[in-house]
C-alpha cells in the first residue's frame, strides 16, 4: 500500500501547488512511483507547471465517473525520470467526496506515493474522503497573515483526527527573518502549532520551473530543500537544527 500525501494551505498564494509539484518530483527521483493529482476543480494549474497541458486529454472526473482507468488518464511527466505521473482537475463540474474516496484507495494500491494538491482554504467535504492515515502537509509563508491561516488550517485538520499534520514553510527569505520582518523558525512553529517538516527558500528557480514546465536545476537551493523534505517523508533522519541559527 502506497502513502497518501495531501498538500493544503489556509490561503491562496502560499505556493502550495509548487510545493506539490517539486515534492512529487523529488520523491520520483528517489525511485518512487509517484502520482500527483490536482483537486482544484475549475481552477487547475498543475498541468502548466508540469509542462503537460498540451497533451492532457482526460481529467480526474473521467476516472471518478468510470469513463477511464487511472492508467488511461494518468500522464507520464516528461521532465521526470519516468516515475512521475499526473491526473488533472476537471475544468467543469464538482469532485464528489464519495467518488474521491474510492479513487484514493485504488491509487494508493498502484503507486508508492499519491500526492493530492487540494484547493486553498477549508474544504472539509473533500478532506472527509481521505482515510485518517493520510499525511497532511500544510504550506505557509513566514508572514503573519499566512501563519494565522496555517494555525486555523492545522487546528481544523487535527480536529478531523488526521494522524499526521506537518508544516512546510515556503518562500522563505532568511534575510527578512534576520531583519525581523518575518517570523523566525521558532516563531513559525509556535504560531502555527504544527510540527515543521521542511523549509523552502525563496527562489527564482522555482518560479522559472513552474512557468516553463521544466524540472528544477538539481543544484539549486530550492531543489536541495525539496530533496531534504522528500528524504524526511521517507523516514531519513535529516535534522532541522541548522535553521535555528537564523
């Protein structure tokens, strides 16, 4: 049985979708068979970020309604090493939680990791479709508004009794932290009330990758950050202590 990773955020603009894409890519580069699924019906964007919008024919609702199998709908992402697959959100229509529940169970049997990119904000009816062993990854930035929303999101997910709720701090300017403009790492953890999984630095490389649909430069700081997060997800002991020096 594969693992379900649900990537969420309390507000739009935190970079949740870019985290989903690059975490999926990092896991696939470690020889895992990974499926990434866009759940933002009507507002999909992962197909552009992954560079597959021109070849995308089927979407998630084709699978949920039984018109296509997962294998028929999933696109093998060309910028990966052959281990990354993608199913896009429908442009029209609504994702039915009961149908999504059946889908994630089947997908988890066929992939090592299934990464679900949720719409921003509270979507409890979609969360209800997930088994409580799904691992919830809350994405936020270090500004006060994003941290408040992350705290609310984290509390909601814990109330829904998900066994694992972790935080990914994204688009971090270490200079802003040092200058006191943004919260530092300890303040982020205290404010959000969520255990930290990883920190991704602010990076033009991420922006360019998402615009072009090309993979991150493996030597970039952002790529190395996503690799560290992927290793932690897989159980490697990768310490977070270095961030305490900021």
